């Protein structure tokens, strides 16, 4: 895992992009995800952005804000954001109103 304990990968499948995060999405690691999200959401053919969070161990307010920003940018384009969370972060996402 890179510094800060977050691994980031993206799989492009036509109009669907899966961004896989493993480790901790926090204020310290958010900057590792944001440029990728901006790139993905800027793709003209994007219809769905799936965040695969099954290997995410923790998320803080900055991590939540990163996902909310991606969701809002998707909505502006008519694309959908889908979350596949781990049991570890599901309650935090649900408290923030982020559930798929």
C-alpha cells in the first residue's frame, strides 16, 4: 500500500468505471483519490461510477466528503454513483446518508 495506507485502482468498462479503494480513506489520503475521481467524472461516456469499498477499513469526514463530491459531480452529468462498502465502513456511510 502507498503512503497513508490507501490503495487506489480503476477499471474502465465502457460507460462504467469501478474505483477500488483499500485501506483508509481519510484527510491524509483523500488527495490520492480526488484527481482520479475528477478524471473519471469528466469522461463523456460515463454512466456509472462504482466505488468498490469492500477492502476499505476506515473512513473519516474527509473521506465522506470525497465520496459526496464524486456523487454530486456524477449527478450533474446524469451519471449514477454506486457504493459497495465493507462492513467496517457501512455504518459510517449510512449515517452520512450514503447507501446504495
